[in-house]
């Protein structure tokens, strides 16, 4: 989660740590943003994945750049 948060901050997004496994990402003070979590994915042998919107899988946790691309697209489209 720290790697993804760092990538997002490097792209000028606001990142708030909600707990050890979740962050809130916004594109500025007026943006509702997205909650992103890191959790085990049972159908992938328990490997950790990033997810958002309560369970939409983004990418494996060891591929934070892939998650960054998806999150940037979601935030640009304004779909909180």
C-alpha cells in the first residue's frame, strides 16, 4: 500500500491513510475520491490485490503501477 500511495502522491493526488490496508485517494479538495484497499484474493491462491468500490479488483499488490493507471482513469472520469 505504501508503494501505491507514493506513486499517487508523485502524480499530485491527495492520499489519506485510513488504516494499514486502506487509503482514500482524491484529485483535490472538492473530489470525493476513491477508497482503495489491499486484501487477499481467494481465487488467486490468497495473493494480495488492490481493490476499490468495495471489491472491484485492480491489480496484484506487487504491481502498483498497474493500479495507478486504473485509479488515474477513474479519478479523471469523476466516478467516485
